[in-house]
């Protein structure tokens, strides 16, 4: 039997729920690895997002917070903002969980996200591809003040982020339940699947976008469709960061079965100079490593799927001098010669 992790933030105890109570007078429970839960002052997002522990207020219904100011950076557009709020962290290893949050406030006034994801994207995406052939199967469920989402975690903990949508509007958390989702085992009658995920160089383009083409739209021609399915989740402009925050990567992991393969190619858009923006595409070298090692690979393996990293496409500089291309050809010939010599040995 799958056992849920349950937290109650209200004053009145509730069944088998773990009560989150003040440890001392005017002291909000902070996270530490020993107890495995508590509030933090920075989220695990890339880069970390500041939240306000000091402004959290315990009440009969739960823990609440209101904000007198927001930070919105105009030069970055509407997707670079911080409404602060609160963040509750739970120690929960790699794997899939149904995350259910009961709020103290109306969901119309409350913004809820998990571990740096984009709450609004989780609500608004219907299809992942241009042709509208790959539907979003992991949608947010909302009813009254209950918010629920199925999430695959790659790290050793999960952050529950709650922000107000309006200034001076109290929002908060009353209950939290994490229920493990078992790995999906494929029946003998079901074909294995190869998932491809990447940027514009992998994307499947529609007729109106011709002659542009990505390798993902012809990749399935290499396989017998009676033996294996190939589903392309790639879309232009995506990076490790944006494919994660919008829920694209998460949907693959909750669509696939044990033994399925996930091919991932990013790099071009990760170079973008907006790595410090909340929902930008860019990443520092350290952030790039973190997404691969702590978000993507362990999350894929937790679903018993097989990760494969594809080397990014090389950019072509149309103004490069001729001797540059001669050098590239020479390097390729040398590499080919090494391969031949290795085979002979």
C-alpha cells in the first residue's frame, strides 16, 4: 500500500496528519534535514527565488502571508517577477508524487508552484507541439481551495511555493499531501516509446513553416512503427530550464512506461543571457549541470526510463573565414583516421 506524506498547518489536529506547529513563541518552523520539513527563505529554483519567512503568520486555518510589494522587472517581460510569499520544503527523494495543497485563501488570489515550475504555464498548456498532436496529460486540478498536480521529482526534496497574486491579499497553506505514484509497467501488448525533447533543431514543423525542419520530425522514419512509437515533445526556443518550468519534461515522465527511452538535446537557448531571470531560458554553466544532474537524469531514472543526452547541434557562422572551415575538415579527417586505426588495433 502506498503511504502518503500528510501535513496539517491548522491549529486543530487532523487524523494521521503531521501537525506543523510553532516551535517557540514567534518562531516559524524552519527546514532541516533531520526532521525533513519546514519553511525556507529561498526556493530550489534556478536561480533560487527569495521568499519571506519572517512575514509568515500562524492562524487557526493555517500559515498565511501577505505582501506589500512585488518585484517585476520590466525589461524582462511579464515572466520575470517575484511575488515573494512562502515556501514549504519536504524531504522526498526522486520519484513521482501527487501533490495536493489545500489553501487558506481563494485559488483566484493564490499562485501555487512546485520546485521552481511556472504555475501559469501548468494551467494554460493544452498541447506540446505545433501540430497539436501531443496533448498535455498532466494538468493542474483545481476545485474550491484545493490545488493538485502530479509531479516527478529528481532532487532529494520538493518545494511548495505559494505567492499572492495581488498586493495586501493574504494567502496561505492549510494542508499538504504527497502521495507516491508507482512506476507504470508496460504490458506485453504495448509498444515501447522513444521520446524526443529539445529545441527548434529537434522540433516537428507544420506545413506552413516549411522548409524549416528539425531532426525530430524525421527521426521516426528510422524505426518500424509496428515495433516502437516515437513521440516528439520538442519545441523552438526551449532549454533545459524552460522545458522543465513549463511542465513539458514532467509530462513525458508521467506519460511513459518503464523501459521507454528519453532523448534530450538542449544547448542553443541555454546560452541566452537571461540566466538570472525567473523564467528565462539561459543558464550559467553550474545551472546547466544542475538541471542535468539533479533535475533530469534522476527524475527519468526514478520512472525506470532510460535517459540519453544528445550532443547539441553546432552553430554555423556564415561570416567565418575560409581557413576556419579548412581547420574543421582537417579535424574531422584526423578523427576518422583515429577511428580506423582503433578498429584495426
